[in-house]
C-alpha cells in the first residue's frame, strides 16, 4: 500500500522546530523520524497542549495514539480479510480481561521499541519514564482475566481470527493499600485520564431487556410463539481495542460493552422541575457496567451480577449474529461453521439460553434446529473444582430477572433429562444430580450444568484438573458424553512475561539461541547445551541479579523496606485465599524466626519472603491472612537477631504492571496450594520461564511443570490429591499434628500469645482457631513436609552453580507453557479455526 502524501515537510514542524514527515508517514511510518513526527502531530492535534505545559503523561498519550495509528491499518485489513474470506472466527466470552499496560507490549509486537526510544529521545524524553506513566485497566481479578489476555495475544500472533468479548467496567478491581497492616480497598478509577487504546463505536449498540414477563401468541403461520415483555430496557455500546500479534500483520479485536440508557435524558421531567428523574434512567443503566464483581452477598448484588453477565452475553451474541447475517451475508445454518464461541468459565454460560432465545424468538427457528446450532457453536472451559465457584442462581431471582430464559432452561432440562433416563434407566439419583435445576438449599439454576449441556466440548485447564473434573464435579456428564471432555493446559504469553518483563534475559536468549524463541518457546531447549558453561552461568546470574536490584528499588520506594539483591527472593504472588495457603508460607517464616530467637548463632541462608495479592473485600479469613503477613513482617524486619538473614515484604496492589518486576526477580516460586484445589495456575508458569525454581505440591499445572523440568529441578512436598481425600475421609484432626510436632506447636503459640501483634491475642486468634479446629485446606497436615522441603531449598541455594543449573533448566524446559501452544490446541482440536495471513 502506498502512503498518500497530503502535506510537505516545509509546511509542518514539531515542538522542537524540526520538520515533520509527510502525513501518510506520520500515520503509518515505522522509522524513528516518522514516530517522532507522529508524536509531535498528536501533541498538537489530539492533546492540544502548548510546549510549555507538556508533561510525560502527555507524551505517553501522544505516543500511544501514534502506535495505535500504526495498528489500525492492520486492524482494518484483518477484519476485512476474514469477512471477505468467510473464514471461521473464535469469539472468547469472558467476564474478565486483565490486559495490563499496552504501550510497551504493542511496541514489542510491532517491532518498533528502538525506534520509539530514539523518537522520544529526539523530543527530549525518556521512553522508560513515558512507559511508567501508563495506568492499568483493572478489568479482572487475577488468573482468569490474565489468561484471557494471554490468549488474545496468542491468537493474534498465530494469525487466528478472533474477537474477545467482555465488559468495560468503569471501575475495575479495587486498588489495594495497607493501613496498620490491614488491606484497605480504594476505588480503581482507571478511566479518569481516558484510554488511548480504545475506540468507542456508538453505532454498534444493542438493546438489553430485563425483568417483566412473557406472553404467548401464534405467528402468521399459526405456530406457537413466545414474546418477552421486559420491565426495563437498556443498551450496550461497543468500545473496541486492537490486539496486535507479534511480528505479523494480524490485529484482532477486543470488544468491551458499556451500559447506557436507551433514552438518557427525560426532557419532560426536566421541564417540570424533576431534575433527578431527568437523568435517573441514565444513572440506573450505567450502574450495570460500573464495577467489576459487585459484592453479591446482598440480594441486590446478586441481581446486579446476574445482569452484568446477561448484559455482556446478549450484546456479544447480537453482535456476532449481526456480523454473520448483515456483514458476512451468511445463513444462520452456517453459524457453527463461521463462529466458535468459547465460554471462559461459568460467568458467560447464560449464553446457551440466550442464543436459543435469539434463534427461536427473534429468528423463528424450530427448537431442534436452534439447539443443534447452539451446541455445535459453544465450547466450555471449566476453571475450578471449588463448589462455591460453580455459579448457581436462586430460582426466584433468576425467574424475575430473566423470565424467558427460565422457561427455555426448563425446556432444555426436560429434554436433557429424558436423554439421561434413556441412557441410565431407573437411576433417579443421577437425574437429580444432573438436572439444570438444583434442589439443595432452595431451588437454583446450575450454570455449570447449563454450559456443559449446551456445549459440544468441555475442557479443564491442566491434566490433573481435567481428570478430577471427570471424576468429581462433572462425573455424571462425563459418563454420559465422554467424547465431549478434554484438556487444554493453560499457558502464558512469552512476549509480555519474558521478552517485555525481562529485557536482560531476552537479550541473553537472543545472543545464545537466536530470537526465534519468542514465537516458538520450545527453542529454549537449546539452552541446555550451555548449562555446564561457567561463563554462561555467570551471565545468567548477572541477569537475575539486575532484575532483583530493579525489584528492590521498587520495594523500597513502595514500602520503605531495604532488600539485599544477593539474598534469595522467595515469592508468592496471587489472590489471597485459604486454599492457596499463604498462611502455610508464614508458618515457615515463623519457624525460622523461632529457631533464630532460640539459637541466635544459627546459620540461616539469607532469604527475602515476598507476598502480593488481593483478598476479596468480604473474605474475612483472607484479610486476616494479610494481617498475619504484615504483622510477622513488621516483627521480623525490625528484630536485629532475625533481620540479618530474614526479611518479609507484602507488596501492595499486585497487578500486571508490577508483576513485570516480580516474576523476573524471583529465585523461588511458591506454588503450595492443597493438592486437588488449584485448577492450573499461570503464575507458576511465569516464574518458571523466568528461571525461578518451584516449591510446590502435586496440584494443578505443578504436575506438568515438574514433569517438564525434571523431578530433580523441582522441590516437591505434601499430600497428593488422593491422600488429601483419604485424610478427610478418615476424619481429619488438625490438632493431632500440633500435638506430635513441637516446632509447629511453638509456631502457633507465638501467634496466639500476640508475639507479632504487640501482645494483642485477639486479632489473629481466628487464624489459629481455624487451623487447630478446622484447617479446611490441610495446612497443618502438610506443615512438616513443607518445612523440611524448605530446608532442602536452603541447602541447594548455598551451592551457587547447582542452583544456576537448575534455574537454566527450568527456563529451558518451559516451552510447553506458552499460550501459543494452548491456543494452537484450542484452534486445531476444539474450534477448527485455521490461520489467516493478512497482507497489507
């Protein structure tokens, strides 16, 4: 494509008086000069600030807009190509997309990092300072949303046509601060300065019905029909963000929906002086996309959360059908051939009933035809074995909110249970277990069951998780449809979590094995031939040391705690939850504290324990665990008997941005969840590709990480999933472990007597009582195995060369955990979505 020149170098200059490039180059040129001209152009025409008042934030926005310009030509070409060619497209429905900062990632994927750095230097700016100006859209809680973002990156890089669909939450996951050691939630107003990456498309808007009732009627052919008469109507407006692949022209789309009133201003109310009523509908409607995961303890919260899920699902399905029928001009019968719609966990599972509603009520298809298209179009990814995470909705609330959908779900259920009875005659207990309507604790709609019945494939996200899924929560469904079940182990993008986050290691890898690893992580195996090279091991250690120094600077600036980068960095960063067992890690710290206080001359290899993660605002025990961490940290960090070899850090507000500092700096990765509880994990993979060694149980993807790394390069402890179930079945008595382990008893006594809370024996009592009397996730049962394994870790750390070899091998053998591998499996084995190269 030839750029159109609409200006000359003589008629335009930048803020420094230098001539600008021709307009076409300003929009699309990839040289440093073209980027400099583009930034200058946006400072004038988009930012509209005179040179005297420009700040780094203005340059950030101008550079972001310049980079987005370069993506848009690829974006339009990508969309046009897959419409013209009628190829199959993946639609990834997810309540979360934790995209992280975009500027650095897009510079990397476009291959213009060096050019951008030079362009800004020419303008008197430092790219690193500009990158640090970017905030983070908190549109996810953790692993689920970050996985979705990794998958979008991989689909674009693999040139697989895709659209991600979600919600444009005005306020994302809360910002976490610490006050007197307690978590404090602050509003995450991520849109306060705008978002340069998105383009709002008010013409792409769809109506969303809510509440009301249904009416039956006969259509013109005399067929029985149902119409939904809603109590309330709002609309969803599209905000689209380009998702650029690495080293390719493919640029896919993330579409996020924002709620609006159908009529935002009631003029008649305003004219009669009722000013509040004039804007009431707008305020109420916008509430739908206001906050990520509202507290659903009260009934109002449950209703809002259900509305959020239905809101983004119906907008997305209406958009898909509009593209299919109006833009691609394809018949409805071709829907499963054109679209693969993936349900990312149970949050979007109402899509099964909604697609049936659209096909039957709006497009007048027969039940059998609509159900055939629905099942062949949907796939379902299950992300959890925890019963409380398998969403259910009270029947009364569901029926009042979505009356037509409840009717459809009853019909789906009736037809489905007929199949169950035919397949398993006389087994009414099985019928009750498999019903889409649950009877326990009041009738409810079981969303995981709806997703399973309405999808042609169901997959878990790690080998162990998928087997447990078939053996436990979806066992009956597996016995009925074994062909539907499979596994796709999660993965992470090496672009963001190695190339972008760890530039020192990226340079070393490029120098050693060539740059091809960035799209073929299996090439990291080439590092194994350098394991025994002393010079290479030293370079490896130098990279890690630099990363630790970088994190230490951030920790000091954030918390005031000074860290020595020669110490081991022992890290656990993830959502705070009892099953992830941050408190087990703290018990080990207290054990070391106790040993040092009892024997001040004891030699302990210096170690920094780094925690990060957010507790759900209403999760009492998780917030107490944070308080335990901070209390122990304050005591340890200020005790000269102990802080000569131990430090404890709780890093507030862990997110993608500071994760770029944490993963590359870690020496030891703590993956210590109770076996059988973690579906997969992806933090474990991010640590591994950056050369951290793992201490962990045989849980989630740990099993496969250990298989890939080799047992000798993994620190294993704890009960297996089978042993966990056996201990529980025999009647778990946590106090017996305390009675048989004097050190464990001493550790718990230190907490109980207020050693870390200035004598306050009440504040942490709930943790001690819970462990001694309940311990639902068997922390005490695994304590001795864990602490003994940590002693093994310390011995390995003292042998510098052995540790370096283990670290190199972990990175070298991490290729399986690329999201590129996972997406290829989805595309080839589930979605049937092939590659499509985009030619500019």
